[in-house]
C-alpha cells in the first residue's frame, strides 16, 4: 500500500475512532481537585456555621472555625495575624455593628493538600446605635486546613478579601 492509499484509509476510518478529548470525559467525582462529597459537605457546613455565628454576633463560635495561626487580609490597611488579633477585631467590630451575610456564592473550590475556596459575598452592616444599614460586597479567597478542634474538622488559616469596588 502506498502512502496515499494509507492516508486515504486512515481518513475514512477516522470517524469510527473515538478519541478522548478531555471534555466531558471525566465525571466530577473522578476529579480529585473537586474533593469527595463528604469533603464538600463538611466544608459547606463550615461556611454556613461561620456566617450564622456572624449573624448572631457570636465571637467564640466564629473563632472555633479559625486556626490559631490564621492570617486575614481584609483590606489594604487591615492585616490580622493570629487568633488573638482576629478575636480583638471581631469584638471591636461586633460591639458597634451587626453583620449578616445576605449572599454567599462559591465560585470554585480546590481540594489538594490545603483547601482553597473562592466566593462572592454580600454583607449587610447594621449599626447597633441606629441608622441606616449599608451593604458590602466582595470576593474572598479562603484557605482551609483540617483542624481537629473545629466542630466540622475545617479551620480557616488564610483569607484575602477583594472589595467589589
């Protein structure tokens, strides 16, 4: 068979050959970066519990889900290092305002060693002495680690907040 006949035969057979393209070939469960259903559920419980504790103004409950070596970059000017700095900031903030997460949409989560979750969020801020509420929107990137003292086994160890505007 000459080269031309070989190429013609190969081209005719091509529609019958199923080549893996990667697109749609792998199920979500088979992708290790997406985590197991149990990991995703327990991480969701962690986020839900943190947001509920914020709505109650419950500083001890918020801190249960944070590693002692936590670092939070909440704005360009606000960099909190360690659980004691976070505790002080929470106590100061929650003495004057109520914070309620009115929206939290997880954009993506990476389960590989440490777990990284990126979310869009909206927080309603209501002054305790009266006055109009305001809204703060942004994106957060939180790094979680497995941490036995946490009620869900997850603790935030790093967080960066990007304001919407």
